[in-house]
């Protein structure tokens, strides 16, 4: 497969690289899934921040969707992404792709963009988990480097558990051998396909906002390396996420997720797009506590 066709992946996980030459639509689904595997990116739709006093850079970005002209404001990723306390636990997630946009169409359209329309308005279910990690665990597992001195513990995503569940929900149990974190860094995740191919995902930047006690927004930018193909390939994906804790403790969390795909400098169309996304996918999510 040429690098231009590998370059522009749509939406869901990072797993379907296997059977590359026969299942292009599945492969395209993979790239966007990977960021979801890494952190379960969830985003609250812009209507949650109608009060200008509460708006920050990420909230503004959500309000501007799909008119995104560049990448999100991030700093270098060190340690792990810390979530609010009310996200602790294991959750049943219902995720529905509700919108997909090709901002530079018809000049640039990702190869699997049209085929991914079959997922529109089709709910997908899986489980995710957010766990509490203390100071000792964070040092031994590189989960958070370091936790704030005044904080004894923090909530982080169980990235291996979440990644495997999301991948299997979208691609089936037979596609994935394993989803593992690099022992040296929580920001490096390795997805092993049963075909023998690998997808290495590295979180390079992130940012968070807390508009209120029951709202949380996060963004991560991820580089994806595809190994086991004729030409190893680099791709970049953004997952901007936000959560809204519902009033009743039993109601769970409602959220929206936006995944943006960016061209690599290797792609022949790179200078036409630069930092503009070439594919955008928006998901509606509901998390129910187990």
C-alpha cells in the first residue's frame, strides 16, 4: 500500500492494519480508534459552555467545530493524564458516531472516509475503567511524574483495559493479540495484531480544562507508527475530550468525542493541508457505572 493511502485514516482505533491489502475500510477505522484506545477521548458538545466566563481554549475549540484551522494548544506530555475523582470506577459505554466531516474535500478525502459512514448512528458498546493510583504506584509505573506534592493519589485511565475493549468492540476479538503499555512510559502504547504487525502510539502533547466541578475537558495529540508493512508509516491524530457528570450519582456521565486526523509530512498532499485536519469524527457517548 502506498504511503498516501495509509496517511489519512478516519476514526476509530488502531488495530485493523491486518489484511491491509484486502480490508482498507477496516484499516482506516483503526487510526482513529487508537487515540480512543490510549485515553478514551470523550468530548462534551459546545452547548455545555454557553457562559463566556467559563470558556477556555478547549471549550472554544469545541464551539468552533468543525471549523478547525489548526491543532489544539498543548504542552509536552509528561506522566499520565489525571482525571477528576468522579470518573473513578468501571463504566459501560455506549458510543455513537453522529457526524463526520472532510474539511478539505473534494481535494483531499481520506480513503476510508466514505466507508466509515456505515458506522453513523450505530451504537457501539464497551467497558472502560479509570483507577486511583498513589504516589508509590506512580513512581514505579511512570503513571504520573510526579503527582502534586499535596496530592496522595490521582485518577488515571486504565489504558490497556480500555484500549483492548474498544479495539475488540469495533474490530472483533480475532483482530487483536494485545494492547500493552511500554514499561518505560505510560505515554507509549503498543498494539499487537494477530497478523504480526504492530501499531506504536505515542502521546506527544496534551492539555486539560475544568470549567466547573462537574465538567472536564482534555485533549491529546498522538503519533502513530505502523510497523510490519513494506513502508513503516507515521500518522498524527488528535482526540479532544470532555466529560459532564450528570446530577444523579446513578445517571453516569454524558460526553462527546471528536477525533481529528492530520497528514504526515510524508504524504504528498501534506503542503495542501499543513496543520488543518483532513478528517473529523464526532461521537456521542454515555457512561453508566457498573
